[in-house]
């Protein structure tokens, strides 16, 4: 098969100029778009696409001109005088002033400024700029909407759970945070990094200082008088003292054989002359008192044994694990103790016998008591948090809370009273919500709820001024919240209303407690076959009213029987009798 082809052209046709001419457009072919393929794509308008094959490796150095700044000042006492005039000489200055005032230029300048000066004086006299208009009217309080705002977030790079939060007692407060996983180490250690942080509120990116304890730190508490002194409770039962000005390791630590046997669950400063004493509690059932000046041994110890069988001596076998402590400085000899079994014990340090030492026992929760705080307004009222409820208790009522909280869907992990607003408290829950309660406005539900995170919130700690609130979650994040003024400051009648509510609920519980005792006594007597006469309280007002009604009824029956009527009697003094 021949695949070649030859073209023949005459030589005379070579080299001729081509002649072009215009011709109409002729459609050769038309291909319609595929609608199915067109639906697979979307139109982008406009389209910006940048492409660079190689990396940009350029580097530039620029030497700028250095500018030197200097600070200078001038002390201007009196100026405008010629060099030959001593302004300290009063006679010389007055002589020069009289000479200037006689000058024609001075007179012309004063006359030219007179019209403007007169206008401003008259305007000032017409409108009194310093007068207080409507000064007699009472000032109304501004209407402010309740608001909770998230101010800052301080994140732990290792995402460790927050175990404790404490504020430093200074003008520029800082946050001292301990991180620890409190789960029991079944398969291995759960805490590998023990470092705690001191956060500056203005810098959420990196901690200001670090605290390096020897083991995992469950509690970190700042001294109420010295912001640089920090006391810590460790996972191995020891307590230690840090001075963050000196170094990040402990300055002093208690010996192992004199410390707690279990992790330290609570550390609280107590009232003392030098503010150096504190006491600690642990799940081993022991409470120990310490002095930071000498941590070689505890100054005192107390065993929490509230359920000892008859005839058995008190020992650690019958002790209750302590989960939280509460100390009120206005009651220096007493403190509250919450246990892992749900009890709250009112402890008196001055007691000589076990019954006097543990003067009152409250069955507070159905699980461990997670938080325990006294009211800053009413010292006898305290609040407990555990299982799914938050309860309010009175020191005088031991059987039941004066205000029982409604069970919530998610467990509250921590609560705290508002420092300044008497009737309010705040709580954090396991679903990551921050709740603000006011028992005078709503006691069935919180007045405000702020979702903060999706993981459980562990701790809440308000600042003493009441505006800033610090909360921590299980991922190691610290959230600082800011409250509006109407959530910080109390109303005028809040304290009186709260006191009246406390007295009313306490009285009601006393009545119910007395009635229950009577019913139980009567039931026990019926079971034993003994007739017991229960004294009934006599209501004198009701007896007086009953006697008066019987007297009137007897008089009316006597009148009806005899037919005697004072109004029907005739005589000279009948009108006087009717009158």
C-alpha cells in the first residue's frame, strides 16, 4: 500500500502575492453542552488563583536611623519681665506696670478686647454653668440588665483537670491554680506532670510563675495576709509551703510518717495572731493543725469518728473520710466538716468529750459532700452540695435542711456564696454550665445560666470584691467571668428579707421536728402497750372566743324563753335605755 502522495504546482505560481478578501462568517459545526456534566460543576465568579513554583527564600536587613529621645522640663514661676527688672522686687515690678499701663498701645489693646470680653461675661451671667438644676429630685437607680460575660480563658497546655483555685490577697489579684487527676490509679499513675501555675489576669497566653511540688497537688491555698505564701496539700498526704518570690519548689514540707495516710482533700487557713496556722483534712479520717513556721509535726490532730459501736474504742477503722472543711473567722472555736459518706459535722475544738467535740451531725447528702460554705450574711446558715441537689441548713435544725434543693439533671460539682450579694450563690455543673441563684427571687431554678464549655466544670471561686468569678474544668482551662453591677451589689431590703426567711423556715422546721417526735413517741408507746398522754398546747385566744360565743348564745336563749325585751319596755326612762 502506497502511503505517499505528491503535490504538483506550476513554477510560475511561486512567489505571487496572496490576495485576501472579506467573507461572511460560516458556521462549520456547533456542539451543544452536556447538561448532565454541567450540573456537576458550579460557577465561581470572580476567580483568583495564585501559583508559585518555588519557595520564597528572600531575607532583608534594614538599618534605620537611631532617634534619641530625652526628657526635659521647665519650671515657669513668673515670666514676661525684661531682664533689667527683678520680678522678686515688688516696688520695681509695680513701677514697671504703671509705666506700661500709661502706654498708648496698651490702652488700644484693652479697648479692642473690651467688646468680646463684655459679650462672654454677659453670656456667663445669663447661663449659670455651675448651678445644679433639679437638685431636689431623688436620684433613681439605673436599670441594668443582668449580664455574665466571659472575660478571659487560661489554658493548660497538658490539659490536666483543675483541682483547686485560689485568689491572692493583693490590689492586683492573681490566680493560683493546681492541676491534678483525682482518679484512683488502677492500671498505673494518672499524674505525670505536677506543676501548678500562677496566672496574671492580663496575660492569658502564658503563666506568670510556676509551682513545682514533689507529687500531685490536690489543694493550693494562698495566705490571707501574704500573697507570696502558698500552702499545698499533696497526693501522698503531706503538706508543704511555697514562697513564690524565692523559688518554685517547696520551702518546707511535712515528714511522711507524721502526715496523712491518704491524699489531702482540704486545706483551710484559720484565725491566729500571726496568720500562720492552718488545718488540713484527708480521706483517712484525720484532721491535723499545722504552723507554717514549723512543719516538722502537727500541732494538734482530731479523728473523725461519729459512728463507733457501743463498747468499742475510737479508731481509724470507724473514722469517716473528710472531703471538705469550712472555717468561719467569727466563730474561732468551731468549724464544719463534710465527709465522704454525706454527713456534715459541727466540730467544737474546746470540747472535752467526743459528744462535746462533735456537737451536731447533719445527714446532708446521699453521696460525698463536695462543697460546704457558711453564708456571709447569716452565720448560722450554711450550704452543702452533693449528689444532684444543693441544700441550705441551719445550725439549730439537725434533722432536715431548711430549704431543700430540687434535684437537677446534671450534678453540681461546686458551689460558692456571692461575697457581697447576701441572697445569691453560684454553682457549676457537670455539663459545663455556670448557674447564678438568688433564693429571694427564685429558689426552684437559677436566675441566670451561662453555658461555658462542653466538659464538666470542677471548681468555682469568686473574688472577694464579687465581680470576678474563676471556674475550672476537666481539660485544665480556667474561665474568668465578669458579673454586672446588679449581680454584685445587694438590694436595700435583701438582708432583712433573708433574715426573715431564715427565721421563718427555721421555726417551721422546729415545729415539724417537734411533731415528728410526738408521733414517734406515741407509736412507740402503742407498740409497748403503754398509754401516753401527750400534752396539747392551749390556745387562750380560741378559748376566750369560745366562752364569749357560749355566753351570747345562753343570753339569747334566756331572752327568747322569757319574752323579755329592753326595747319594748315603756316608762319614763325607756328612751334613755334605748339611747
